[in-house]
C-alpha cells in the first residue's frame, strides 16, 4: 500500500501460506 514494490512480494507470501494450509488440511 506504500510504494508498491513489497506489496507484490507480500501477496505472493500470503498465497503461498494459504496453499500450505490447504495442503495441510487435505493431508
């Protein structure tokens, strides 16, 4: 929400964490 450089990186991190949670829920 500031310059925009780190926002995309944080978004990818959040999506990756959500993916890990989904995989953990399936297993």
